[in-house]
């Protein structure tokens, strides 16, 4: 596509919203990967750093089969645009449920995640894509709760 249109704050804000929605609904892998740059990526999660789409695919498959009933809620969002690139500073509250066999019930956990993303406009699609994604803060909030229903 090869566009030189500058990213807008509104466009990036909508992209962030879509990103977390895709994570919450466990969107198909292909939809998730469409939101990521084809090359030159670096994702630093608390549990692993990945620098290619193969590693990101492994991470996505693991988290979408480990966690359920996810809710990502943006608490703070600051976007700085510079032409076809943007820096996103975000504080997200992430709630998730998980079940560790043979436990009789699942657990509900809540975390605060401070992140910095590098976003650019895709040469192929013209849409925003994530290039870098650094989780800089990851703290549990409160104590785990047990579900009322065994999973």
C-alpha cells in the first residue's frame, strides 16, 4: 500500500482499544497478528521476550489457552505521534481467570501493567501495527479469588 499518512492520536487510541478487545475475546491468531509489524518486532512480557512472529505466535497460543474471562481496562493512556510512528504509554488493569489442575476451582487475579508501545503505520495495510511492546510494571492487585463454580 505504501502510504505516508501521519498517524493521528485518535487513530492510535482506537487501535489500543481494538488491541485489548482482541486479547479479551481471544480473537483468531491471524487477526491478532494483523495488528503486529511483519519484522523488527520486540515484545517484552513478564514471562518472555520475543523478537519474531513465531515467538509471538507461541506466546499468544499459550496465553489464550491459559487465561479466560479476561478484561483489559485502560486506566491511563498517553499517545505521542511523530509522522507514521507513535509512542504509547499505557497503564492497564488486567483481570483474568485461570485453572490449575487438579484444583477444584479456578482463580481470578487482577494485575496492573505499565507498558510502552512503539506503533507505526503498516506499509502493507496502512493501518497501525505494534513494533515494540515493553511491559515495564506488572503488579498483582489484591488477593486471588476463587470462583464459585468448579472448572
